[in-house]
C-alpha cells in the first residue's frame, strides 16, 4: 500500500467505530467512514475536544455540530500547494488527502519527461492533481461537471500562485467532453481520472461507475498523443480494487499503446495505531 505520509498540515489522528478523527491545519474534525469496522478504544484526546463533528442521518445526508464557531474556510498546504478547506453538507472538506501520493507520482513523471506535457484531468474536483501537474510544469485541462467545484479549484490555483499557468477550466460532462475533443483532434500526453461511484452531470446526466468506466477508459486511450506519458485511474469504490483497474487499463489503453501498468491501494497513516487505513486504489499505465 502507498501511504500519503508526507503531510504536515493534515493528520489522521485516529479511526474507530465508523468514524475518523482528523487534524486539518489547527482544526480537528470527526467524520464518518463506513469502512472503519473496528471498534478500538478511543484513547486519542482529540475525540473529546474536536472542533466539529459530522453526524450522518438515517434518512440520508447529515449535519455538522460545532464545539464553537469555526471560520467559513481555512487553508492547508502540501509541498508548496495551498488548498481551501471548508466543511460541506455532505461531510466532505474539499480535499482528499490520500490523493497526495498520486500528486507526487504525477509530478515526478512530468518533471522526468524532459519535454512539454499536456494533461487532461477528468472528474477533477477541487484541483489537487491539476495543481500538482501545473507546479511540475505541465499544461492542464481541468474538467468537472460541478461549476462550484471548478470555481473552488480556481481559488486553490490562485492560493497556490499558479493561476497564471497554462490551464483550461471546463464545466462539462466528462464523457461528452472527451468525445468533442476527439472530433476536434485534440490529444493529451497524460490523463488523470478519479471518477465518483455515482453522480450527475451539469445536464442531469447520470453517472454510475461500473456501467460507464470501461467505455470512458477506452475513449481515453483514443485521446492520447503519439508519445503518451501516463494514464492514471483511481477510485474510492471498494468494489473496484486496484487489480481490476489495472486489468481495465490493460484491455483499453494497453491495446493501443505500448507501456507498463502498476497498481496498488492508497491510504493514510493513523497516528494513534501506527497502521495505514486504506482509502481507495490507483492503477497507472506508463508509456515506454
């Protein structure tokens, strides 16, 4: 497992009985996580003095309870990148810290390419991968179906001093955008995908991962340049392990381009236990 263990501004302090205790900068949050099925003793002091606690509702959704008034948003940094953090009504904060292992990987490969690299970031959320690729010297096309998330990503770029870098901010359904790019003859050296298990596009399009991911990955293989650098596919869906995504890349991208594939789980170190909590998986095809 690859652990995101280079954080200074974030820490997973403890995890027990369906919840995780996290430090985001100076602010401590408790959030639910259904995969935390162990019920270890909650000895970490933060459990009793967290700044905010998210409670999931039995009827769907949930709400935050605050120990005191918090700022509407604050920032955390990672290797020169700065991100706006804000607790949302769906328990999220605007950042998935385990993805830092992928940011490091993308940055390393872009810097090592020795040539200009164009990156397409699909389901790009608030722009963690976009910022890492820009910082490494690539040009990026950032695509997400949520206008609010794209705006959040633009704010993160500005906070990170990267708003003058070569980036296109696109609000669109990812599949429709890819098909238009193919018709326009646009190609990319690298593609990053972190699709949700379920979602809706800006026009109400329904996205279900298991039904859509094969065709989407196949289209991405057609969208690569003549000398592609990498294609990365990550997922938090427990029903889509790293080995399945590696196979998927092999029968799509691997059929069109020579390269090699590696895959692994990604996770976050838990300070209290010294163990690593799984937080999804990633498969990466790299050109030769």
